[in-house]
C-alpha cells in the first residue's frame, strides 16, 4: 500500500533538511520516509521557491485555469441542451413540435 503524506508533513521535513542539522539519511530513517522521496521533495521546493514570490505568475495561472473551467462548463451546457431538446422531440413532449 502506498503511503500518503500531508503537505504539512512534507514541508516540515524539507525545512529540517534545509537546516542541515541532520543528514538526509538520518531524517529519512527517523520519519520512515525513503531517502529518494525526501530528496524529491527538497528538489521540488528548491525548484518552485522563486514562484512563491511571483504574484503575476500565480494570478495568470489561476486566471487561465478559471477560463478553461468556464469553457468546459459552457461546452457541457451546450451538450446537455442539445440532448434535452432531442429527447423532448423524440418523446413527443416538445410543444413546438406539435
């Protein structure tokens, strides 16, 4: 079974690792985490650290994701509307078809 760690747990371990008071192997064994996993978390934090201070990038990413979600929802509405009108027509419930 695959273990799932909370974001707070990951952050705590990465902070401890960056303090360099203990080695990566020591921290991994103390917290029953594979050293490679701990290394991946540290590398990800270091890679994405600069983006934490870039508000424009975060805002643009959120705006893009929101616009994509709106487009998907409008597409779904169109699809459902077409299906509903087809069902009404086939069932004889459409007053415009009478």
